[in-house]
């Protein structure tokens, strides 16, 4: 039992335990870094094993903020090359948080990767795209109904805040669509005209307006708009000031490069009591402007719903709900036009006071910093710097100077990230060989040493296809070379 029998074998004795000593960093400086790392956090969603110590690693923005108090705000930023498991990591977090009563909100799923997970949770799937579904950006959602409910219960200040938030988000979305359509933001005077036109529309329109109704208000030239247009009683001046604005809105309502997705009533109103995913996978990747516009619209609609839920909870009319907001492909929205960083920043400035955790996903720092204006690059960099934690997958060596300018990384951590982005070994037999960095991430919080973790999937996650993002490659498609079945002629002959 304690050795090997046979020639050359023998008994093995118990090895005495190693003596332990304790000293200051000055006395034992030659032993730094320590050969055995500290224990990993055990609060949060279980992600997998520590790559070096094999200890269980638990992590999620809400758990580390609310229970562990390890980060100052419940937010995270994920960076990594495609195909290394960013979506799998996010799915593990949202499934674990859903089990704790947190409602996941995937505001814009460009590849349909999270649809199965939300369906398994009994959530709501909202499909958007050309002919697939519509999202009215002038729809205040449940804000008007909730504001009236708050007024009925004597919460007049809360009702005013809900209406003001809905107005601001609708104005921000109209300005964002114009910015994407023109590749430049509207002028200050045009934004003032839009703001006043929305207020006139709310006062005069019965029901939920659409962009065509907003265009009709501007074309009708009411006195309120002529005053802010500074036409001094000259109708020609008003027409000159609103000509470009009318042309842009006409393109948004009549098709154009952004299509008709935003010009009709909302197909599926969003619910606030369950997991929700906006499936926009039907939009082609070549339509970058349309993708960016849809992402911004989903973000605005989702954050508006969160604000309504918080207002009802503050008034004691509904139970308190926490949300986990997922913002994927952030770089697409930032590149869609000048000034879009300000629009995204205005939409995503959720802090700890509203009970929302959020996670932003992008590929590399270069995607965030590939903006023409220096001020936009600095603001995009701030998205990473403001995050409570930064989770990095495999990244190329060229990314290290950009990444270290936002978060501190040691040379060992940089080499680890670079090694994770290498391709798999050559295998001429055609076997399924995974890249060395698939499922491996480095969790960084401030200046603390990073936690390298290997994501571990359960048998259920592997068997039901929740994490299979290459399903379209598994079943071979029929080709024209496939012989057709013989047809019978009249009389029964072939």
C-alpha cells in the first residue's frame, strides 16, 4: 500500500512536512512573488478554476459590489479577441445572477447567442430587423402609464422625474439617429427645435406618436417652433433653418440606410419582470450604421424600462428588482458617427444608486480608440477606466501599451494575455483542437494582481447547445451536386 512490489521496489516512508517561516517583505524579498498565491474570492457566480492554484473562482459585478465589497460600482468591461469565449462568460454570469433573482437584460444580441439562454429562463425574446420587428423610438414605453399611477398615489415629484427621463431619452435617440444618418451631429439650433417639437407633439397628439408625426409637427411650423428657430416672423427663415432637419427625418421615415425599423409602432413591448433579450441577428453585418442605430435604440429602451421599475419600487408600488444589463459590441455604436461617444455615455451612465449592474463587451482597446476626435477617444477610454472590474481574454501584443494606459498590468500578466491569443496547434487529422486561450480570462480590479480563471462548463451547458455559437457549421448543407431522386413517369416507368 506504501510502495511498489517487484524488483527494485520497496516501501515508501511518509515525507515530513516543510517548516513554515514568516517574515517581512524586506527580510524575504528574494522570495517575491510568493510561490503560492492567495485564495480566490468565493462570493459571486462560480466561473471555473484558478489557472494556477485550481481553486474555485466566483465572480460577477453585482456580487462583488453588493456582498463582497470588492469593487466600488457594479460594472465590468470585457476585452478579448473573437472566438475565445466572451459570450460564454457572460452567459454564465447572467444564468447565475438569474438564479439569485436578478433579471438579465441583453440589450442587443447581434448574433443570437443568448436567445436560447433567455428562453430557458422563461424570458422574453424581442426580435428586431427588416420585416422582423419594429421599435418606435418615440414610444415612452410604460413611462406615461407609470407617471399617472404615481400621481394617483400622491407621488407627483416622482411622476415628474419619470416624464422628464422619458423625454430626455427620446430626444437623445432622435439626435442619435440623425447623427448616424448624417455622420455628424445636428446643430445646437436643430436640437433645440427637436426638443420643442417633442413637447408640442406630446401636448397635441393623442396616443403614441411615431417619427412621421414628429416630422409633421416641424413641417406645420407652429408658433412654438418658429420662436426657437428665431425666424423673426419670416417664414422663409424658418424653412431655411429646418430644411436639413426635415430631409433627414424624411429619410428616417421613408426607408433610407436605416430602414423602417424605427418608423412604426413597437411590435413587442418590453416587460420588466423577467429576463429580456433583443434579438437583432437578422441584420446583416455589412449594415454597420443600422446595427449601431438598433443597438442604441435597444439600450435607450432598456434603460428607460429600468428607470420606470425603480420609480415604482421607490414609491412602494412594486417589489424592488435588480437588473444585469449586457451591452455587447460597444465599438459598433462608437464608430457610427461623430459625437456618438457622448450619446452612449449619456445612455450608459448607470451607477450604484439605481440597483443595476452592467457589463460592456468589445474586442480590443484599438476598437474603442479608433475614433477621429481626440476627445471622443478619451471618453471611450473612460468606459474601461470607470468599470469596477476589467476582464481580459487573449489579446495581441500591440494592445498592451493601450491596455496598460487604462489598467495596470505586470509583465507576466501581459505575456499571459498574449499567449492566450495564439492559434491552436496544427493538426492535419482534422480533429477539433481548441485555441490555447479559449475560456481563459484575467480578472483585474484596480492595481491588484489579476486572477487567471479557466471557465468550466457543466454537462447541461454542454449538452443543450446554450454555448454553441457555430451551430450553422455542424449540419452540412445540400449542394447542387447531390443527385436528385428519380421521378416516376406516366405509366409507372422511370
